[in-house]
């Protein structure tokens, strides 16, 4: 009986070691978010929007060609703006960037002061939308028509 218990303990230890090893291997190859890019017609309009409306901070970019602007999004994410689109095309609201703010009402006042149109999913101007988890959100578009959600999710 003692030998059986020792064998079971040895098997459990080996299983635990293999599980930790598998998790470590997965961590080494599991992708994490780095950046997203929007392709724009007018870099100046886009930069003004992302800096003044969304209050994003410009970060260094390696091209230095006046066709790229990079912004910090959160702790480790980036937004890359690339000039060169020939025209503005329609974008579906289902495809959007999403940002969270500490106070959605204060952010909406900021949008109002800048005369930026925003609304809920249906397009009702100045109205918020409640997700099923009760998070409030609004939607707006950048100068090229890309949809942006701003919500009050606090994680």
C-alpha cells in the first residue's frame, strides 16, 4: 500500500511539473496586443482629432517621413496613423476601437465643448448605450469615418 501511495504522489508531482512547463511554453508563444493602424486621407485632421478629442499622446516612430504618427494607447498598446488613403470609405460600427474613461459624463462634456457628434449604437445623438453588463458607452467617428467607442468600464 505504501508503494502505491508513493507511486500516486510521484505521478501527481510529474503531472504538476508538466503542467507548469506547458504553461511556460504557452506564455512564450501566446500573442499579446501591440498596436492597431488606421489608414487616413488627411494626416493633419487625424492628428488633431486623436490629440485634441481623444487626448492621446504622440510617441516616437521610426519612419520620420510625415506619413506616420504613433500614439500611446494604454499601458502597452499603440495606435498607428498612416497617411496615404485615397478616399474616405464607409466603416461599419461593428468594427471599432474602444477606449475606457473614468467619467463618461465628463468625456461627453469634453466632446460637446469641441462640437464632436456622438451617440449610442442606434445613432441617437448625445445618448449613451448600456451594454448587457451595465457598462455605459458612446460612439463617435474620426475624420476618416473609423468608429470609436468610449465607455466607463473600470475593469
